[in-house]
C-alpha cells in the first residue's frame, strides 16, 4: 500500500461524514425535545379544562342526568340526525375547546353511544365550526369584528352546514356504515378505579395526538405543503374581494389557526397594511374555516369523513363569506 501524501486523509470524507451525522442527530434530538416540551405545555393547559369536564360528565351519567342537561340542545341535535345527548358534547366545545367536546364525545361513546360515519361527520362539522367561542370571540373582536356577530356566524353557520350534510347523506344513502374510530373510546368499567385508569390512558393518547399533530405541522411546513395551500386558496380569496395583503394572512389563519391568523390581522391593521374593508371578510372566513389540518385530523380520528369535515366545510365557508361580503358592501354603498 502506497503512503498517503503528507496531510491527506487516507479515508477521505469519513470523519466529516461522522461529524455530519452527529450534527444531524443532535439537531433531531433538539427538535424532538422541543416538540415534547411544547406538547406537554399545551396538554397541561387542556387537561386543566378537560379533567373537570370528564368528571362532571361521569357524575351526570351515574345520576342518569345526561338527557336532562342536554335537553335544551336536544331538538337541535335531532333535527340534524344526531342523538340528543351529543348536545352536551357540543356545548362543552362551545364553552371550552374542541378537545373538551371530543372528550365528552368519547365518554358518551364508551357509555354505549353508537353512530354511523355520516353522523360522526355531521357532529364533527359542528365541532369544527363552533368551539372555544368565549376566547376566540374575543380575539376576533380585537380585529375589529363583532364578538356576538362572529360567534353567531360560527354557531348558525355550523348548524346550516351540518343540516345540509345530514340531508345529503340521508337522501343519497351514503356514509351509513358504522364509524370506525381510530382513537377508540375506553371500554366501560364496572369500578370507579377502572374508569379513572381508562380516562387517564385516554388523556395520554391525547398527549400523543397533540405531539403528532405538532410534528405533522412542522413537517408539512418544511415540505412546503403549507405554502402550497396558500397558493391554492389565495386566488379564491381575491375573487371574494379580499385584497392581496389580507388574503395571505387569511390563508395563514385558515391553515394554522384562528388565533394565529387574527394576531397577524391585528398587527397588519394597526400598521395600515390591511384595509379595514377587508377585515370583516378575512375574520369571518377564518372563523368558519381555521386550523384546516390540525382540527380536521382530530375529527378524522373520531371517524368523520374527510369529504364533509374538510371539503364541504371549506366550500360552505367560501360561499357563505362571499355572500355576506357582498351584502355588507351593498349596505355600505346604500349608506353612502
């Protein structure tokens, strides 16, 4: 074997390869650690809300009072083909978060509630349109939109979309098979201790779902999927009369979440980058369709169809806001 020239590495590239691998490993570890920390923080905040709700629902079940508490929303649920008891789950989502509504849904499912794919899709649409109204309504108010107006839009918009889907499913005889929940509810337990362990395991599953969703959002951002969605949706928003500056921010809110998008709208409005005439349409569209990836994935785990939870919701939102925007513009012209 001939000696290597002075200063030349006999195995060129190998130490550098090891260094690169170590660097990638360290970077990957840091990303995973950050994801776990963030998921733990989010889960802790959610669990502080969800655990009391789960306990209250269990107590109501034991007392046989679910039907009485859900009675005010019972006729509304039945009008869209859902059991009256699901009114309690929707109320939990409206007052708290979509996770709280899902937690009640799984608690009721564990108690023997059986639904087909169409029913889960209809209920999932209700959760997607109207949840966390007290908090998110205040956020939209900061943008300059009406607190009560935006919340009414979300509640009645959700009911209208759910009713249309229910009628389409019934008329077409589609999605009538039993729903397959990817995140199955816990098995009914005879003892209180067994129930507590089952619910604790359910909360652990939710933590891993949140962790997975965070990882998915980061991966989609790195792959450019988020930017692709922005390019696809932006032309539709411009056709609705939303200016270029507001359109980009609106799509960001639709993909990432209402609070995120509203924060951008607030900032850009204060700096004068977004005209006030665009705020109503932008905020209304984000109110009806936001967190398109994260929230759609959540109701998909419940067994909802993607056709209803994503495509029907998005089309309904675009048509509804386009109509509202034209009505608002017409009224503004009449006042002038």
